[in-house]
């Protein structure tokens, strides 16, 4: 029995105790499972209250059963839902009974994957299901809902069709080159190609904003021991997230906290002080600190205002390609004022974490470095693969314009084909099985 013929089941509500728990079944055996566990097949799209029985006809719970016959269901298949009391034992019994009657445990994201394969939603909408669940802010939730409702898909599909139409227009010149039909001499092709490029750039900007909103910005705080890194974390989170003492080396592990600036999530990472140490535990903390710094999007290099300058040598080599922001802390000890300076393409902020001076300036600097526009319209909760596909399409359009200027119409047509395929991969029209497996495996079970 392949995946299109099998019946799957899983807990569709949160794991743990709750007032209500939901077990979802999807596939051709849904009606047979309903007949056995309910004693009847529910009327489609009606809520039926009654007893739930296991495969030995022992009552395990009472609740509401819902039946959605395919193709008018979430997955496009027959779907049965048991909504009972949210106890672990009850949910386990319902799942075990479904399995005993022929269903198999669902894999992560398998319900959404079946919905995609059965044409109930495209790949962007399927991903939006997981994004809504994982959204950690109101703005992220609204952007994910925008994707789920098809706003992003409609933009991509319309642009894909424009690229296809232009490609047909160009290939007509190749096919009818002997008919004295030279479409490429007119300004129409140039204008249409430039218009497509502008649309891709607009969508790419909105998608980039959405990617920042979805994934957040990883900000690592680096520096020598007792530079004030943990105090900065506490100032940014506005709570005592990290232990702060006058003893150097208090922080020995990586500590992560998430904050929001104008709706944008920032993952703040406090690290152990960077220095030479023979202590086994401290050495491991420093190693983890270097790993976190190397993987961060932005690194805040902190140093004591009483020192002459920051020590860049303590940073790992991988920092060269990172966005670096220098933080001069403890200005209360030197009598300096809060300020922002730029020297040799390096930005430095002078602050005091003890008195919470300059923290708002730092927040704004981080928002500017991320390039996040909280007022941007049409933001969708995009993923990195969407960004990559849009950039590939944009590069192909740029190449097509170059070929147009050189009169190489066959090469221009090929570039347009690549641009169209890259765009279509966003919604899943052109997607490999490996890509689908990677995408849906990141979903939670039951979705």
C-alpha cells in the first residue's frame, strides 16, 4: 500500500494534558475505522457526540466525532477526527485503536504533504501551516496567514505566467525568423523584461522582510570576561536572564533569549568571556562561545571603556564576513556620553548597561543592520528557499537582458526558461521528491 492508498493517524492537538485532545485519521479506511470505533459512519460535516470505542469495543472516551469525505477535506481524502478529553492515556488509546484497525502512524507533516499532493494547497500554503503554528509574534502570524490565504502564491503564479508569455514571445522570433517578424527590434521585449525584473525585485524585498520576521536575527555578544555581556543581555531582555557578578568568568555556557524590536525577533546570545584558560569547564564554554559567534548574523564586540580599544584578536577568524558592531561599555566610569561613531567602516556605540544608557540606540542600530521595515506592506513569512529561488530567477532575467542586447535570442529564451522554473519551484510546480521530503519533515506530527 503506497502513501496515496494508506490511511494515517496522529495526535493533531498539542502533546500533553489539556481540556480537549484531537486525533486525526486520513485515508481510505477512515469510514471503516469510524464504523468500528463509533458504531456508525458520521454524517459528513456534522458534529456527533457519543462514545469512542477501541478495536475490542471497550469504551475509552466520550466526545465529538467529525467526518469529512474526500475530496472536500483538508487532505483531499476521507478525514475522521475524534475530539475527546485531552488526557495522554485517552489519546494514546484512540491512536492505538486506529492503528489496530489498519491505520499507520503519520510522519511529520504528512497531512499537509497529502493536501499538497492532492492539489488542496500549493507548497507555499503548506509551509504557511507550519509557520502559523511556529509564529512567535502577532506580525509573524499575520504574515503567515497572508501566505496561507494564497497572497504570495498568486503573486508568484502571475509572475511565472508573465515570464512564460515573454518566453513564447521570444521563441516566436526563432520559429518565424524567415517571416521578417522581428519582435526583438521593438521596445516591447525590453520593456516587458524590465517590468518582470522590477516585479521580482519587489517580491524579493517583501520575501526578504518575511524571512527576517520568520527566522529572526542571531546576535552574539562577544568580549573578554567582565566586559558586561550578561548585563547587556539583561538590559535588552529587560529581566534577569543571566547571572551578573563582579567575578570574571561568571558565564560559562551559551545563553539564548529572544526579544522583539518593532515586531522583528532577535535571538540574543550571551557567550563566555574570550580568553586563555586552563580550566576544563571554562575551556569548553569558550569553545561554544566561538562556535556561536562564528554562526551569528551580527556580532556585538564589547569592551570596557577603561581600555584603550577593543581587542579584535579574541574573535574567531570567521568573523571577517560577519556584521560587526563594537560596544564600548561602562562609560559611567570614564564620564563619556552615549554616542554613535563610525571609523574605518566600523560602527561603535558608547553605552552603559549598568544605568541602561544607550540601549534604545543599540536596539535601533540592530533594526537598521537587519534591514527590517516594520511598516512594509505585503510582507509574507518567506523561507530561505523562497529567497534563493527569487534570486535565481532575478539573475536569469538579468542574463536574459544581456542576451537581448547582444541579439542572442536562443540564449535569451533559455534564460527565461530558467527564470520561470525557479519561480515555479516556490509553489511546488517544479519540485523534487528530496525537496518535498526536506520541507515536510520539519513539520510537527499531526499537521
